[in-house]
């Protein structure tokens, strides 16, 4: 698992969630392609053998059996890769150079 609190993640799998049941415990559900911010990491429990993440954008109720907030399995997300833009290519396009004839 490579997630940490404050990290931006993108949802890559929103399939198989029972909306009616989950919305009783969560303020919303994740949507494929949307970016979220990790608020917490939930360890595996007897209720869920997978690591989970809580998200800044979605609040959940506390699960009675585990004592943890309802969360989403980590397999539903991938880290957002933020690439630093090198603007030199753009500044090069703006330069006007004399062409020798």
C-alpha cells in the first residue's frame, strides 16, 4: 500500500458498490475518474480484510463492530501523478529568432 494522509488519489474502480446500503453510512460514493484527498488509512479488520481509505470529500459513520469509519478499499484508487511542467518548451516557442538566409 502506497497511500498517505493528504495524498491526492484518483478513483479507478467504482463498480460493485451497493449504493442504497452504502449511502446509509456514507455521505456520498466515489466516482471513477474523480480525484480525492486521503484523510485516513484504515487497517484490515474482521469486518474487512483489506486496507481502506477515508476521504476528505466524503464523510462516513463509525462502524459499530470495528470502531473505524466506513471507508473505501484501496484497490479502488491510484495515486495522482503530478508532473512538474517544464515551461522552457513554451518560452522557446515565444522567442523570435532571425533565420539566416
